[in-house]
């Protein structure tokens, strides 16, 4: 595998006006301030976060006990990280001051040995590492480290990162293979990703060693042995919370199926990818591709949602993908972006960037409302509010986005994904530039000692056209690799107004190898036909059904447009599909009008001999899945429909 | 409503060779002995019952504490009741001795004041009635009373009934509207039915007064107030276990929707029917028909299964009938037989006897294996064992029948249903005889002072022909009311070999009003076409699908006949249906061969653009639903199929 693919310094990437430019503006204007208020218990009508207060308590500037989940610190961390990304493009001294003040508190809460955690500080830090399975200490540490690196990269301020280096050094002192250290790992992966990131920022590979150690020890020590002292009474114990839930049922080198808690799984697999990029150990690559194949071929919702079961928020078995009872957590979709991105840095096959695209326009993005103030934790593919409101096996499903959660991991996670969207657009090798995502943006990168500026202009995902302008001082030969999305069968390519066909398709990328000049303009038109998708028939829920897609967007239908009892609707595969531009909360969108039928059966009792049922012709309206639930609350929504 | 419909003395009904004759033989030869062994902890490889042992402990003939569920006594009671029915047709002195010995133990366990309950006796009888909500004391009392009446009717032995009269008198002394008594009721209805039965056996209507009191006080006192002292720690508390679970959220006269725990609901509604038959209070009839309509039109599985949710074993909301996650408890189907039968004694509309028929050939009967030794508690309409084995929201589903259960209410309940099947065949008024069920049998009844013997011969439900022979001393004019099953559109009728068409259809019964003579022979042929049934499209799970029925039998398909991935199969509605007689465990049965298609979609990933999929023509085989899981264990089974 080609591991010589470089990430681009995020400061060299600018998001321009467009779909993501708007989302980034919303992040700066609404999401960051709203979440800051909420983390400070200033939002009415939502569960109190206590997350900032907990740091104030730990800093001994406030009396009290920390409140919230045991991993509440991570909400603060993820918010800082999101804010740091936002600051790169939207300077805001007030926001920076808030963060600096928060960093001061975090610093003040730090123990002399470096330890930072508001919950375990309250217990007494001698209790640290006493519940590695469910205590989430290193999970919180990881998020704080990631935030500190991001804040350093955004502002050049090192104070936060220095605090976290002190903490990371403590962890390195206390854990590791050496005698006298704790031989263990955290039940929720995250520290691994953070340590890799810290190693890159500090150019200190010892953090990578520690991350690798944490990954490699998994599955090789028994739970509740050695230093893992799980508190049985804290830990829900059932067969869905066994060691596979923690991704600790086997060593990582023996993993073949995506399993366990979906977020934990994604974070771990992303970590394994980091390890492989560092070490090149072929066995790890085999593991990664096996896991990926299993995910993509057997355990993935069409929206990019993952985790088919609420209990344990986890993967179940192959082909078990119920549309109405999955967990499909926003954080899991985000985690899959992390993993997919790392895979594309190892092996630039388009399927990895296709997955990033699937998530950022569907499964992950549905986690946040268009106004930025409400969130889904669970992203169902089908909602019947009357049934959801009653059934115990749907208790985890919300029929509308909420302003916050008791366990609020998702809102700040989607914020940092939006803030860091630039990261996923480009990468480069010594002699080529990859365009993975079609997002209006500008990037400055260096190929063969030449600084090249590449600018994308597009109304993607609504429109099929992408204009790429190149600027450079000297003519230069290099490859431009444009992802051909998996959903796209036909495209046209022009360079400087002339059709260009000397490309070749390489692992799903349109490879243009030529000598480029300043001012060159590439126009790519990706045909965005409306398409009906069917599922492998081993997925029992979707037999005889189709889902509507256009471009990267999965579409759904809502009660507000199509009336109740959506299950009665049948899509006419021969019908006419009409694109309809509409604006929803200032987002100009493309909806789809389509032909179909409504098959209404009303019986005297529930069941009657089959008749040739009257089917009423109907014109239906589908909207992008990520937009569902933005106009009304608690109505029916559905993605999969019968076909005629 | 005509309430002058008489039940027939069960001793006047004989089940002859045929479908139910065989089931009754199995009951006597296998089921009763197997269950007796199991109740005595003598069956290997199944959860220990302890039920008989508990009585031995309560009788102080054995040391120890009672074990099992708090309502374990009821298993003994229901077994005695089943055995009593069996003894009416299969005299067995050994069995009678066993019961007499058991009655001796029960008598010895009785407290001086009359109280009988092994669990509360162990706690100290001053603890009696201390947990009316979940303690099941009067539920157990009710079953013991029913058993004692059945044993008295079967054998003429009064000892057991006298014991229970003593107990019933204690209950009457301690509960009631009078000052100084407890103003409460049992959380699980059953005592009401038992008191009615005891009143009929003893001709003492005070027991009916008490039963009416227990029904009428429901919903009028608050939980945990007055004398109801629910032990919070014993009682699972969630919104599915609120007062509606106990059928106590409102007074019975305000009930409109079937709700709560399905078995509790059925027993209560049966009790309300008893009260209406006694009092004729029109409001109760309105309640009963509203509840019935709600059940039949919105909350019933096609198999007769009821209770759509495991948590709370309960009803959910209208049209929520998932095929794979329902509870559809055997006991609930049996309870519906009790209620339906009482409804047909009030208003002889065929829909009530149709419901009895639906249960005894489908939802209830599937609860017992053909060999009589294994049982379903939950009767799913669809099984994918691979998924059931993993999913937490299907934890309640078994993919094969079990030899016994920790909570073993169903096995003895299905035994007493089989034993009492004769009860549901006939009823009479002053001038007519109703034939509700087509079961080879003989009945002696009295119409207008004339003793009439009516003999049915039929291979129903496999065969469409029913022969009814009448014997009497004197010519007599009376009405013969033959149920026209709801599934039957065409029939022929002959009397003494000559086509007869002077009948009229009255509330679903073919009413033949003529002067009958000794030796008259009626031949009824009910056309048993194979039919495809569709559901009201408000039931989202069955849109675009059909279920196969022939006569009263719902058919299913199993993996053993049709291969795995049953969801890929599509029934050809224009195809050929062939009846195939086959013998399964000495039951000669009629299976159905039918045309259809298998639509197999194999994708590279899970989803792909829709193609014109190859559909392979297949010949499929369907078997009666009640027979599923009798040839193999843990395989796929399905009732609802797509249609082409």
C-alpha cells in the first residue's frame, strides 16, 4: 500500500461559500455559542450539562460534586476542538477569550502529577484508573489532547497543549509494557487517536508507542484481571456487554468482523489505521480491509448509519439492519468518517472517500438540525411516531431532535466534524493531488517544490458541476486525482473549455496526468441521476423495496409532504422524477417529485381475502434524509418504499 | 342480547376419533403424565418446577422454602384441571390417585382460616394480601377453585371443592364493600372467573357478588393506596407497568380499548362477560363489544396471537403488530378463547366462535408440540434464528419449543384447553342447537323436553365435509344453527341426501328450522379454498404481503421445505395451489404446494442501483402454522410473503 499520502495542513484549506461554507458559518454564528451556553447550564429546557461547572469544581473555584455522565469532560473537549476549527476561518476574540479562560480552569484542575479528570479528581486521584473499563478517563484525556492540539494549531497558543503533554506524560509513565507499570487500556478507544495526533504535533514518537501499546494489548488480557478492576455494580452486564462490546474479545490482529459498541469500534479501527500507517505491518492492513469489507458488505445502513441495536449501542449480526430500531448513532457515523479518512490516506481507493461522503451528507449530518440547535443521537431510517411513542424496543428512538442530552456526546462531535470538514477534501503525494470531496474551497499545497493553489467552486451536492481552477508560478506536471463517486456512472471533463479524455480511472479516481499551467480550469460534471437503490436480499427488511438517491444524498419522504401511513406508498420505477429546487431554512435544496401509488386497504377486520386493490396514483415528494424533521416534529418519515 | 343460551354439561359431550380425539388421546397418554413428572421435578434437562414440592412443604411434610415463581401453585391447579377433563373421557385410577394425594396435600397445606398458598404460607399468612398487585394470591386461588370444580364435575369427589369453598369463604369474608373488609382486588384477574364457576357449581350466588365486586372496584381506587400495598422493589416499574398493565387505569365501564398485559386483559374481559350474563347491564355489553371491536379490528395477529410487545407482555397501540417481536403468548390466546366463548353465549354471532376456531387451530395450538412434550410461551409469526439469537429486543423469542419454563404458565394452560375442547362445540337455547365448532363428537342435549343426540363426524380442519346425525325419540321442531366460518364463501347443505336450501343465515349461522326426526342426517360441505389474505394497510408490517390460509388454518413456510432466506420468496397469486396430504408425527395433515418466485439479490456491497432482478420460479411448500418447528429446530419460519 502507498502510505506516502500526505494530509494537508488545515490552515492551508479555506472553505468557500457553498454548502459547507454555510454550515461553517452556522457553526461559528450559532452552534458554537449555543453549545457554549449549554455547557454552562445557560440553555433553558434542556438537560443541564454541568460540564464547565465540573472543571470549576475541580479547579476548586466552586464547591460541589461533579455532575453528569462520568465522561462529561469530553463534551468540553470536543467543544473546544470544534471552536478551534471555527477560529481558523472565523476569528473571534471573545470566543478565544472564553476558551483561554476554560484552559486556565483545566490547568488549575490539573493535579501536580499531570492528571486531569473532574470526576476522578472528586473521588480522589488515587482512584484513577480504577475503572478502566467504563470510567472513560483516557477517553476524556484523548478528547482533551485532541482539543489542545487543534487549539494550538488554530491559534499558536501552546498552554493547553502543554497541560495535556503533562497529562500524556503521566499516562506514559503509568501504562506500558515495562514492569511496574499498569498493563491495561481504556474501555473506550480514543486516547490512541489523540496520542498519534499529539505525536505529530510534538514530533515525539513515544506517544505513538504508547498508542500502539494500548491497541496491541487489547484482547490479550482478561477483563477484570490484572489492573482492570471493573466495578460490576457500575457496569451493565449482559451478553451484549461482554468483552466484544469493548472490542477486547480478541487481539486486534485477529479481528475480522466489525463488532461491539459502534463508536468504540470506529475509534479503535481508526487507531489501527494510524498504527498501520506508522508501521506498515501487513497483518494490520489485512485486518483493516477485512473489517471494512464486513462493514460495507454486511453491516451498514444505506444512510451510513451503523450499529443495529440500541442495547449496547452496537453491531449485531450480518444483514441485520432494521430501519426503525437501529441505533445508528451520530457519533458512530462520525467515527466512521475518522476511520474512512485514514483508510484513504493509506490506500486511495475511492470507496473510503465515498464513505466519508455518505456520512457527511446523510448519516452524520442528520444528527444536527438546519438551525444548528437540535440534535439526534439516534438516526432512524423510518419513523412511525405513534408506535415509537409506545414501544419499549423503540425507547431509544426520538421522533424529533433534542436541544441536548443527558449523555450529550453527539452534539459537540458533529460540531467538530463540521468544523474540520476541510480536512477531508484533499490529500497529496509527491506528484499528485487528490480531490476527495467536492466542496467549494481553496487549498494551497506543494508538489515537487511548487506551490500550487487549487480552487473548487461547486453547488455540490445539489448540482453536478465542479469547477477547479489552478494557480501556480511555473508549469508543472503532476497528477490530479478526482474522485468518481460510486453513485456516478457518467461524467464529462473539460480542461480550459475543451473536452478532455486522456484520463484513466485509477481505484475510483479520475487520474489526469499532464503538465499544468497557471490559470488552468478543469470542469467536471458528475451526472446526478435520480436512482433507485435496492439492497442485498439477505437484508430481510428491504426485500421488494427501494431507496431513492440522487448524487450522494439519500432521500426520504415525510408525512408533511405525503400524508400519513407512508407504508402505503409505492414508487413507480417507470415514473417521472422531477427535481424541484426549494429553500429550507435558507438552505437552497433540491427535492424530488416522483410518481407512485398509494395502496390503501381498509378492512372490516384486520385481515381479508386478497383483492385487486385500488391503487391511487399519487405524486410524491422526497427530501434529503439529512433534512428530515426540520419542518415539523413527530411525524412519519421513511426511506425504503415498495416498488411497482 | 339473548342471554338465554345454555352451556352443555361437559359430561354430555364426547369427543370422537378425529383431530381433537387424537389431541385428547395425546393429552391422556403423554401430556398429563409428562407434566405431572415435570411438576414433581422428575423431568431431566428442564427448569425445575418445585410446584408439587411446594405443597409438600406447605403441608409440613417436607422441610424447605417454596421455590419457583410466586404463582407456582397455579401450575398445579391448571394441571389438575386438565387432568380432570381428561378423566371424563379417559378413566385412569392411577391418575385419580395422584390427584387425590395432591388434594390431600393441598388440604393439609390449608390454614385453619381456609387460606391456601404455598408462598405466602412460608412468609407467614399474616402477610397474605400484602402484595395484591403482583402477589398473584387470588390468581392462584382462582385456578385452584376452577380445578376443584372441574375435578368435582369429572369424578363427583367434593373434597377438593370443599377445601376451596372454605378458601373462597375466607376471601369473601376479607374482601368486599362492607366496612372493615379490604377494598381491593388482585392484580391478575382470574378469581372472578373462578368465583362464577364456583357459584354455578354450588348454586351460591354470593360468589358472583364477590366476583362482581372485584371487577367493579378496578380503576376506582388508586394503586398503592388503601389496601393495595405494592412492594415497589418487587414490582418492575416502568411506563409499561403502570396501572393500565393491571387493567386498573379506569373502571371497567369506561374501557374502550384492549390494553395492558394480554392475559390479564383476556381474563378480565371474560369476567366482565360473566357479569353481563348475570346482570344484563347494557353498559357492560357496550364495553364488551367496544373492546372486542378494538381487538379484532386493530390489535390481533392473523394467527390469533395477541400482545405486540414483550416488555409487559402486553398490548401496545392500534395496528402495531410486528411479526417477529410480538409476544403472542399461548396463555393470552387461551384467554381469548375464554372471552370469545362467553361472548358467544351472550350473542351468538359467528365472529366469537370464529375466534375460538382461530385460536384452537393456530395461535393457541402452536403453543404445544405434536408430541405433547414441548411448548412455546411466545408464538412468533416469523423467525430468523440467526437474528433472534443475537438481538436483545428478541430475547423473549424462542426458536424452538422448550420442555418447560421457569415461568411455566402456558404448558398446563394449553393442556386444560385441549382437555376442555368439548365445551366449545355446542350450546343450546330453548328451541335451537348451536354447532359452533366442527369436531367429531357426540352430544346429548335437551330441547323442548326432548333428549336429542347429535353426532358429528368430520376430518375437519383438513377436510370440508361434516356429517351430523340426529337421534331422538319423537319428531321435534327446533333450529339447528351451523356456524358458517368467516373464511368460507360457499357451502352445500344436504339433509338426508337431498340438497336443502330453506336455511337462512343468522348472525353468521346457517339456521335450519324444521321438524327433525330420528336418524336425520345433515351433510354440510364448507368449501375450503386456499386463500391469500391481506391486512389492513395501517399495519405497516404487512403492506404488500399476503398470508396463506385454508379453512381455519393459517399456513407458514419453513426453511426445511423452502430453503433459507425465506424473505426472498414471493407467492404467485395466479399460481397453482395443490393440496398435499402428508403425515407428520402420526397426524395426517394437508400441506399446500404453491407457485412462486425467489428473488435473490446479491450485491458487491449491500446496496446497488435497482436492476430488473432475476426471479427464479420455485414451487413452495406451506404447512399449518401450528405444526411449525416440529421437524427441525432453530430454522427460519415465515407467514407473510410478498405477492406477485
